């Protein structure tokens, strides 16, 4: 049984988690064009080696970041997202655009 350390729930069976893709530099949708925003949302680097990824502990809906070696599938470390991101973006739709 493969275990993964959750920053909130401790060691848990890997089947309780879902990977949601690579962590990328945050884009402010109000400051980029549609093509740049689509690239940010849809595409990933698909790096061979150590990457930072978004993971969710499904039973608790807790999102966090894991550093994982994509070649060996080894989880190197996990930590809360607020340790990596201090700035928050407002993703609300401006009036008249929705």
C-alpha cells in the first residue's frame, strides 16, 4: 500500500488523493489576453523529474501542493498552498461581461 503525507490529515492511502496537474505561475486573467489565459489553464510542461503539483485529499476536499519526481513517482514533500502563494486573485467576472 502506497502512502502519501497530507499536510492536514497525515499519512493516508494514495487512493484518497487526486492529482490536478502542475503548479504554474499564477496569471491574472484581468491582465492577460484570452490566448495567454487558455495556455495557462490548459497546457502543462510535462516535465520529467521533480515537479510541483496540485493535489486534493478527496474525502476532506483539502487542496495542497506536492513535490513529486515524475520519473520515479516518489513524493518528496507536501505542504499547504499558502506556503507557496501569498498573493490572491479575484476571479470574479466584471459587470457587463457575464
